[in-house]
C-alpha cells in the first residue's frame, strides 16, 4: 500500500464502518476485510489510531482491526503473515509515545502491545521492557499512567504462558525487574496514603490508580516469576508488607467518604491485596508456610473479632474467609496418617495450624459463624416478602461460594467443622439445646438464631451422624415446630423441612416416612410460597433416596402430585418452574406406571408451558426431562400425547434450528423413550427420522443414542422403516465407518445385526452395500475382537436365515478376491473356527454353530474338509447352552423360549416397555431361541450320514478329535 493515498481511503472506510447506515456500513466492512492481508494496511491503522485529532470512534475501530490482525497474521507460519520488515516498523511505532488521552483506547492499545509481546518478547522485541520501565519513571502523569497500564498487560500476558521455556524467560524477566516493581508500588502507595491524610482527593485518585496497576504487576511477578520464591528475600519481604499495607488501606476506608470517586478503587485495591495472598497460597503452598500464622491472625481478627467492625465490606470478608478455608483444607498442610512418611513442610504447617486453632479460637469462630454470619439479613428478609421466588432460588445456591458471603460462609463452616469436629460438635449441640421447644413468635432475634442453628445442623449432618438421634429429635421437637402456623414462624417451618431434607439420606428411619409424607402434604398447602418451594425440594430428596419405598408413598401420591402441579402453575420465574419440574420428574420416575391416573392436568398444561418458554431453553430442557419420565410412566398410553410430543422431538433434534444446541441431548432421550413405548408406528413418528442423517453427520457424543433410536425404529416397524430410510442410512453408515473408533464401528454394525434379526431378507437387501466390508473383515482376520465378533454375528444371520443371499455374496466376493468359491468358503469357515473365542455372548456362539451347521448336509469337498472345525464349534456351543432340567434330570437347551409371559413385578421394578415386549415376541421366532441346538446337531449329522453312507460318514467322523466325539455323543444321548 502507498502510505499517503492508502491513509485517506482506509480512513474513509473506517469512517463509513462506524456509520449507523447499513448501506455505508456493509461495503466498508467488506472493503476493510479485503485489505486485512494487504502489506502496509496495519501501518496505516497504526497512524490512524495514533492521530488524536481524528474521531474517537474511527480510532477505536482502527485499534480493533489492528488487534484482530495480530491474532490472524502476526505469526510467521500464518497464511498471509505480515512481513518481518513491517512487523519491525509496527513494533517501533507502538512504543514511540504513551500519551493516549482516551482511557478505553489506551486500554485496547495496551492489550494489543501485550498480544505482540506474547509472540515476540524478548527475542524479537528486546527493547519493549526497558522502554516501558523508562516511561514509567517519567514525570509526565499521563505518559506514566499509560506506560504502567501497558507494563501491566504485558506482564499479565507473559505470565500466562505455560511452556517450560516461556516460564524460564518470564522468571528471568521477573528477577530483573522485581526490585523496580516493588519500589514503584511502594512509592505510589506512600503518595496515596499521604494525599488521603492531606485530603487531596484529585491527586489521591491518580496515585491510587498507579498503586493498583503496580500492584497488579507485582501480583503476576510474585506468583509466576519465581520457582523457589521462599528463597528470595524481596518476594517474602513484599508478601509480609502486604499485611501492613492492607491494614493501612482498611483504616483509609474509614476516612474516605462512601460517595468519593476513590471509594470503589480503594475497595478494588484492598481485594487485590487479598488476591495476591490467595494466588500465592494456591501456586506455592510450601513457600506460603511462613505466612500461615500471619494470614490466619489477620483474617480471623477482621472477620471474627471486634477489630473488623465498621471497617470491612462484604467482598473483603469473603476473601478473608477464602484465605482461612484454603489454609484449613490445603492438602500440603496435612501430615500423613503415618507421621514418619510426612514431609517436613507438612509437619511444620500442621504445627502452625494446631497452635493457632486452639479450643477458644475454634469455639469463637464456630459461634460467630452461626450466630452472626448465618443470620438472615434485613435485605434477605425483605426479599423473602417482596420476591419469594427470587429468595427461594437465591437460597438454593449455585457455585458462587467464592464471591458471595452466605455460600462462602457455609463452605467455610463445613470445612472447619470437618477438620475440627471434636471441638465444634459440643459447641453446636449446646446451641441446639439452648433453643429446645417452640420459639417466641414475638422475638425475631430468637427466630433468626434458631434458623441459623438449624442451618448449621443441616450442613453438618454427615459430621453429626453419631451425635444426634435425628429420629427422636424429629418426633419430639421438629414435628411440633412444623405445626406452629403463625405467619412469623414460616422462617422455622421452612428451615425445618430443609433440615429434614439434609438428614434424609444420613439418618432417618424408614418407618417414619409415612409421617414425613403427612408433613409434606400439609406444608405443600402452607400459606407461604417459600415454604412450599422448600418442601417440594425436600420431597425430591426423599423420593430420590435409596430408602424410598413406593408402597409407603402411594397413599399420598394423588394429593401431593396435585399440589405439586398447583405450585408449578403458581410460580412465575423460569428458575422456580425448572425447580418444581425437576421434583415432578423425580416423582414420576420413582412411581412409574402408578402415576397414570393423576397426570391428566399436567399433560394438558405442558404444551402451554412449552409455548411460554420459547425464550428459555433451560426451562425447555426441564420440560423434556419431565416428558421422558412421563412417557416411561404412561407406556403405550403415551401415544395420546403425540400431537404435542412429536413436534417437540422434531424441534429439539433438528440441527438446523438454533435451540438444538440446548435441547438436543434431552430431545434424543425423549425420542428414544417415545419409540420404546410406542404401541405402533405412525406416519408422523416415521417422518421425524428425517432429522437423523444430519445428526449422524455430526458424529457427536450423542451417536450412541442415535443408534439406539435407529434400532428402536427397526423393532417397531422394520418394513416401513427400512423401505423409507435404509438407503440414506446405509450411506450415512458407510461414511461413518471411514472415520470412527472401533467402539463406534461396533455400534454401527449392531444396527445391521438388529435389522437382520428382525427381518433377515429385507435387512440383507437394504444393507447390502455394507455386507461386503463385513465379509472382507472376516476373510482378512479383523484384529479387534469385538468388531470380529460382530462381523461373525452378522454373517451368521445371513448364512442361517438367508442362504440364497449368502450364496450370491460369496460369488461376488470370490470374484473380488479372484478365488474359487469353494476356496473362499473354506477360508471363511477356517477363520470362523479360529476366531470363535472372540465371541463372548452365548447367543452369538449358538448362532455361529447353527449357521455353520446349516451348511450340512453337503457333498462339497471344502465343507467336508472343514467338518472337524464345525463339530468343534458345535460342541463348544453345546457346553454353553446345555443345562440339566431339574424336573427330568436330562440335558436341555437353556436358550429355548416356548411362550411369552408378562413378568411379575414388585412395586419398585419398572414394567417392560412396548419394545421389551416386541423383543420377546421376536425372540420366539429367532432360531437362537426357537431351535434346539442339540436337536439341530443331531438332525444335521443324520442328514450328512444319509448323504454319505455309513462308511463315508464314519471316515468323516474320524477327522474329529476322539475326546470331542465322546463329548458330542454325551450331548446327543437319548436322541
């Protein structure tokens, strides 16, 4: 690009690209995209964004295009990579001055310089760090700030590199600049503190910004710049200084007005100091050991004593708790069970912790956690009144414990209780004892305290297993609490039912379950919505539990299910509806077919809920899960849902529809259970299969479910399905087999095997293009046993149940291998006999025997040559399938099935699906289950004898090992 003429056209394009008019915007974006690979383009962009006279939006866009170009074209190996000469010029231009007046653009320039540094520093860009350090020392305030901002982003980027060589380079850099970074941080910190004392707010804010940036640099250097940081006096000196600086900044927070511009940055800086300690503890736990005592003293004094009152803010409290928690549960600080095996560092850390966590300290921490931090706040109580659903969802938690005070407090309590349960258990039990009996509804403090103590007992349920007789407590205390109907007592009703949920899987007698269901039934009608939502959650935990017995629950099923449905209709928030739906799903899953009389209203409501949740994909996932369990519970009756169900499956599994990203997995599961429970194929159900080819092309983790769906269609209606879709399916399978794991191949081949089992003639015809590769796999001796076993299962079906097709396939393959038909057949039989051990399933072993026996009687010399091998296989299979009949004492084929019986089920057993019934009926016609192997061997040998005559047959039998002949005679005795 010619620089002068290029600058004006690029500037014009950038100007148009900032326009709101799409007629100008689109062509400009296209033009800029074409210029991305033109030499000189990035030099023009550099000149544009460095020109402070130009429009801010244009300069901003120029920076973004430059930054994107680094990602795409800066590496030497990238297609259309920038030339080395241009990169040299650009690097020089990026650090000529640090005087960008616009904050947002300055940050973007700092980020793009860091991106170049990640690729080029220090080898191709050795001057970067020295220039940054020189600029940081300058007297010009703007230049100093921008250079420091860039210095931070460069340090952050270089610290993130993880290759060993890059780590060593960063460590070299850290050792070279650490002293300077420390002095820089110390200088700006002192300036800030002096300016705060002098009430010089304007200068204080400027110094605080520099303090924050220099501290960010030091954080990266300290955590990632040293392999053995404990051996560096400067590093340990800085870390020890952090505690003093933290105290100074916390005192500062008393003096700074809450509405001051300094306030937000001051709190950020305080948090950053704690992050330095937490990061160092996480990356260098052994180097942190000298800091354990001081860290615990500092954190505990601010969080659990009067020292922190009026000083600390929530995020700082959270950070202090995280510091205590991480020290308490750090594996590096725990000695081995056998003390002699412990590292000296672990013993030292354990000694420090033991000396610190004395009985009085632990008691005070335990009491204050429960009696101070566990108390519901005014804001939480107000939220309960104003937005009960929001409160209920907030209380169910999430993974926010690192950043939010309540969950963080609860996690710390659990960790400390787990590690020091001997000390803390009596403390908690005493608190419980002090709150026996119903609380005074006029005393809100007492109610809040009881809520907090019960919360602690619920959280520590597993730790308190041996110390609380929960069944007795439930009967003597908790039941009475639940019967107090005063509106202020909702606090305790909600906490008690939550508490029961925490203990249900820990210690709760099975005989008490009906009493609990009575309680749940009453509380599901409580006037307070939060109590009802909490009760529903406890119900889920109860029915999910190992001790759940359907027969105990059935008397309450109708009433509770009706109340759950009312709750689902009543709640309005997406998260709460999901929560209630999960409970409903769980109940349906556990009671299975017993739910049928009670789901009418739910079935009518779900289409409306589905329509309302168009913008809420996670709620739709919950609906899909509910439908899965509903279809399983309804069985064949689920056909009445098809008007709603099939369009839902269609949408959820259509990869051209954006929601599939969220809905696909649950949608496939619903599709599968719908097919498994379908009494008969319908045109609409068949039509959905049009979605499958795109799913098979994706080759995603859902492939196994896709294969199960294909099998379900074959079992449901092989003729209709295969005639409509086998051709396309065959193409998809051929493509899949080119690039799939051995396990994947087996899944594909099993579908073919199922098709041959259900419809031997149609299956072979429809999957004809796949069968030559199966034949080749057998002839060539496929090495992977499970694949070979599946090959032999498929070929066994073809040979036994479609002999004419096998004959034509053999002719086709003989031509391909350029062999005589007999010679090729001999090779196949020989390989079959040789690889019989690859087949582990008794059904397939019997199938192989029946298939090879089907070649008899034969006057073919090749078959007679392999006669010995065929008999060997048959005797092996007879050992597999022949068992003694307890009634007659004679041997019988244990795989024979003569009739179909509905199994007798207990309440906890799932009834057979329609597909299970189809498989059973199919098995009645399957030679594996309808033909006696013993009888079949006898008849085939008799026919061979008749064909060859006694003398010829005798000579043939002499080719078989005498021990095998003896075993064969034992099996055939009596026939």
